[in-house]
C-alpha cells in the first residue's frame, strides 16, 4: 500500500488529506495554454471544481468552466475577470497568480494525466471522509449495526462506482454516451439492447430486459409468476452469460435446483420432488448438473429478506464477482420492512422505491414479482388491470414495465388453450403495450407457443 493511501486510513485530525498541488496547477496551466484541454478533462476524466484540493484552484477551474459554457475565450485575463465578478480574485492571489499558472506545465499534452491525478486524490479524500463519517456514526450509535453496515456499504459502493448517486449532466453528454452505447451494440450485432428473455415475442415488445429498469411481474396465485421469474434468471445466466441473483422468499435453494434440473433434464418434476428417481433418469440428470458448471447464477434463500439485506448481497456480488446482469426478487410483498410505519401501503411503497433505486445503482434490470389483489376474482372479466396491483399504487409508479400473467384454463377447465399463459404488458415506459403467449410444458418450463411440435402460432399484439 502506498504512502498516499495510508494517509486515508489515519484517524480524524491526523495527517494531511491526499492531494497533489503540482498536478492541480499543471491542469490549470495546460488549459490556459490550450483551452481545448478543458473539454477533454471534463468529458474523459470527469473533472469537476470540487475535485481540486486548494480552494483557489477550485475557483479558477470553475471560472474556466463558466467561460467555456458561454463560449468565451479562456486566458489569464478572462479568467481573472470572472473571478473579479464573483468577488474571488483576491482569494486566488490576483491576476498575477492566475498568470503564473502558465509556468507550471511540464507538458501541456499530458493534461489528461494531470487531471487523472487530481481526480484520484479527490476520490481518496472522499474515501477518507467516508471513513470518518462511519467512525462518527459508530460512536454515536444512533442506528443499529445492520443499518450502519448498509449505509457504509452504500457509501463505499458509490465511491467504487466512481459516480455519485445523484448527478447533473448536460444533455449533450448523455446523448454522446447513448450514441456510444448504440455503436457498441451494433458492433456486437445484437438485435436487442437488453438481455433476452427466451420468449421472442416478449423480447420484441420490451427490447429485452434493460439496465437500470424495474420490471414488475404480477399475477394471482397459481398463474406461474415464480416459474417465469426463475426462468428469466436462468436464461440470463445460461444463455446470455450474465451474472444473475435470484432471491426467493418462497422457494428454498433446493426447490430452485429441482426446477432447474427438471427443465434441463426432462425428468418429471414430481418424481424429483418425491425422490423417486428411476435408473434411466440418472444420465440426463447428471448431464444437466454438468451443464450447470460455470453458470453465474446466485441463489439467495432467505424467508426473512429485507431491502437492506438484498442491497448488501447485490453490492457484494458486484464488487467481488463482477458486474451483476440481473436481480430477481420473488416476491415483493413478502419482503421484510426494517421500520414498519403501521401502514402496509406505505411499507410496500418503500420497498418498490428501494428496488427502483437498486436498479439504478447497479445499472442492471431488477425484476420484482408481485401479488395481485383479490378484486380480480370478483369480476366476470378476469383480465388484469394496473389497479389490481396489491397494496400499493406506488408499485405502478416506480415500475418501468408491468407484466401481468393470465391463464384462461385457470378459470375455465374446458378452455381451448390448456397450458397457455398470456404475459400482458400493462405499462411499458420505453415501448409498446401488448401481450405475448407462452405455454407450460411437463417439465415446468415456459416456452413460446410456436416452439417446434406445438401447433399454435405465437403472437405479440395489442393488449386486450
């Protein structure tokens, strides 16, 4: 560990915070020599005024940004004038101090490297401040240990990601980043911007499961929502090669493994559940188990799962194992609330808001399985609407996409569509409404209705 890093680990009040004044002066001098360096420093190094240790340097850089925004030339006289207008010229040492910055540049072409040094030292100072804040909160003991640990993890995770949870950006920067993303996607020859689901018609409507978005998968009991949630996680991990976290409050990891083996091997799920494995079952079972090796799907079996615990596990996986590609929670209403308000509606609203924040923080899709109210059972028309979401309209507000499952054969035993499940998209912030149809096969696997050997035609159409 370097001496600079050691500074950040000293107790409060000891030592000097990490900084490099020479790099700060060199950054400012390079911009004065060639103002085009400012664009590179802001765009590539994401340098901001608050990254400078010395207040005078912070003021000079802020003045340069102000000039750049208004399209004015940047030199020692224009910078000094902006500082004068804001009453900060004397604070930085006058016009002469600004002019002296020209002489601090070893090589103007290395401005990016100098800016990186400034920003890295700012990150070390931020880490040092976080350590001091954590120490202070521990000393106060205003919250319990689980809350303090979650708060500390969130703080450090934000530092590791290199971005604040809240930030303002110019539209032009966001547009440039989006163009870069589209360019990468086109080079990768992907037809969809997000993770595929294994159900082509659903992918066509959603554009795949996309980063930073909250997907709510809702249905009445017995419709297959847990089955679909598990299949989406399995598909992401096995087909897309994404790291997936499947958090179940209903199924144990053993039950999840059973369903996985049944889907891959073709062995009757009921025989697996009862342990009645036949001799001829072992070959496909062992082949299915072998195919699971290397699959980056993590199971979180916790019947008392809280939002704090879920965030902690997801962050640890992202830090230790690499970027998470998908998080699935089965299901929302069973999650434990850390501080119940006495109102179930408010409690569930807090959970849905927390899951949306998690999707943004991890920059991956989050799928939350949700129950529906019993109101649908009282209606002659059993087709689902957004108002059926149980216990909270906030779920509808937070969700980027709401998927509702409907089975005709659940309500009509003589249905002409046995085993078919409609996935109805009732909300889609970035795309079309509509529905896709799947079927449940004997292996408890959901397949498109146009799967080979199935006579029906798959269709994605306007929502009924």
